[in-house]
C-alpha cells in the first residue's frame, strides 16, 4: 500500500552559510532515508542563484526576493517580511 507523501516547508533566508547547508543536508537525507515519499517546498527570503544540485533537492522553490539586512533596518523590515511570508503561504 502506497503511503501518503510527507509534505514539508523549509523557510530560510538563503542557502548560504550554516543554516543553508543544514537545510540541504536535511532535504537530501529525508529524500533518501524516509520510509515514505517526501515532498519538500523551499521558500527563500532572498533571490540567490541556485546550482543544479540545489534545485534537484527540492520539489518546489519560492523566492520572495526580500532584502535581509543585518543593521538597524532589520527592525523595520520584520512587519513587511511577515506579511509577504503570510501572503506566500496562502498562495
């Protein structure tokens, strides 16, 4: 009997750095070792260039194309980012 696929959503700033490596490793491991089919949707705040290997790890990729700053602007961007994320999740 075919089991229902496990649908997962990863929301992350981009695939660079430690969190990005973790997301890619987790996606690869789940697809390889899960006891049922896994569908992984990746939602990125930034709009980075992705390599072919990265694209193959995820079933769907959504780029919100939002700037992410590390300075004082970040406190004002949070409300905007939450709204855009909510809109993207509804779509």
